[in-house]
C-alpha cells in the first residue's frame, strides 16, 4: 500500500531547508539544508524516493518564482505553491527560523490547511511580466512628472494652460530659464527622466499589442474589449494577472480575488460593513476602476467600441450592451443618493466583475454559464415573517447573491 511523504521546502536563493511529515504520523522530522539549485533538489528526491512512497512537495511563493514547481511537475511529482499570507499562525508565535518554517509547511500541508495559489504556465507568465514592466514604466513616468512639478512650484513657476503634459505644456517647459546654473541642471535632468520614461512606456505599449497577437488567451481578451472602458491594455492586464477566469466558480470569487468586496465586522445582531478589502490583485482592481468611470455616460456604442466588437458573437455583444445599461443605471442611482464618487465607482467596478466573468465563461467555458441559469430562475422570495431571524436570513441570502447568465435575460442578479 502506497504511503505519502509530505515534504516542506523553505526556499531561499542559495539554500533550501527541508522537513518531512509521514502520512498518519504526528512526528515531523527535519531533513536538513541543501543547495538552492535544481541539481541539489534532484539529489534529495533520489534519497527520499522509495517504491512504495509517494512524495508531495510544498513551498511558499516568493522571489524564486515557479522554477521549482515546474521542475517537479515535469518529473511527475505532486507540488503546490502556497500563499504566505494565508498560512495559519499563532498570535503568540514570535520566533521565526528557516527550520521552523519548513516544519510548519510540512505539518500544515499534511493536515490540508494550506491554500495553494494559481501557477501560470510559461507563456502566460511572460505576458504578465510584460504587462508589469509597462505598469512600472507608467509609475516611473508619473513620479518623474510629480517631481518636476513640485520642483517648479517651489521656485514659483506655475503653468496657466488648460492641461499638463500636452504639446503646449512641453513648449512652455522648453522656454523656462532658471536663475542659477545648478537649478537649471537639476531641471534638465528631471525633464530628461520624464522623456526617457515616456519613450519606454510607448515601446512597452507597442510590445503588448504585438504580444497579444498569437497569444492563446487572445480570444478572451478580444471578447473583454467589447465592454466599455476595457481596451487592449486593461483587457490584457485582467487576463494576464488573473489567468484563466473560468477557474472561478462564481463572480463573487472573482470580486474577492480583485479585492473589491466590502469588508465586514458583524457580531450577534450587529452587522457593520466597511470599505473594500483591497486584499486581491491591485493591477486588476485599478483596471476595473478605470473602466468603471466610463459608465457615467449614457449607453452608446461609439465607432471605437463598434470596431472592437467586430467578429464577436451575438452573446458577447449582448452581455456588453447589458453591462452598459445596468452599470449606467447603477451609477446614476448611487449618485442620486449623494454617494461619494469613489464609492460609486467601486460599486460599479465590483458589478463589472460579473460581466467580465460572464464573457470569459461565454468564450472559454459556455457550459458553465448555461448550467447555472435555470437554478437562479427557480428562486422564490421567502415568505417568513419579519422577525429578527428572518432579517438575518434575508441578509445572508443577499450576501450570497451571484451574477449568472440567464436564457431569457442575458445577465441576471
């Protein structure tokens, strides 16, 4: 009978600390420290491997990436990469060493209390690196512009034009002549840093457009571009960062992954909700918030959107049009209640996740959407009297409400 040996790896750049936890045994043994190379890992596998023993490896996600995971999976070994922020720890545990971490990984992995993360393949990771490189270039450009504007404001130079960084503003900056040579040198260096960052941003934007062609997830990105506010950059950001969107069973899981769900602190009869958690992927959350601003205007398919929707199926275009109608109405209702703009945009971005999930499933896994439609259509309103228990039940049902695609109504809440 085959037994399982759980192996915890505390991975670092130059070394790996190994701990083992046999199946059905409470003892966790420290194997020792090996080198950080794949050759050292192969030697470890040869020493641990036995005919009646199955090896299962686990390590934390970190700066070393997924090289170890892909190497072990290629050798047909079971391996999981764990999110460090989701590892259960005691509040009183103030001692952290590599040996303790390795033992803890092996013990919790055997108990099934660790949460594995989604590991992209090499092609998706390459596109994601390109997307993140463009985001870093955009951040460098923004910081460079802020430094230059702060420098000029301190010296009393204020631009009176309508918008900054347009051709007129750049011509204004070229005419500035500071009184001291040292300040003039600093000004030219600030300006040159902005120019370099802008050129790098343009090159990376062009490279992203070229990388989209031929990518295996191009159909999903093209379909997401049917939504208002989601062009090539935002579409590639969503798909590259989140990976396969159909791996989420419901839109609520996708909303939690993006950190757009409201925080909550409820106890007993008291229910208190706060702002969004911001616990998920920040790049995807920013892309959705940028797109949510576009739904303040009435629904309309402009020429640019019409060009992006060419070649898409009728179902995808119907979901995109339903998104415009619903989210614009949602924007107007929340604005009429005098909500803050940031609150309105966050709420619209959260509902936009449902349409993103529906389009991704319509392209990659249409059976997933069709299977969930009749279930929601059969739901009826509860007839329970209005008591404290009924109120709690209705609140729980509202919290579990999901967005699904229906046969009659293309998108239903």
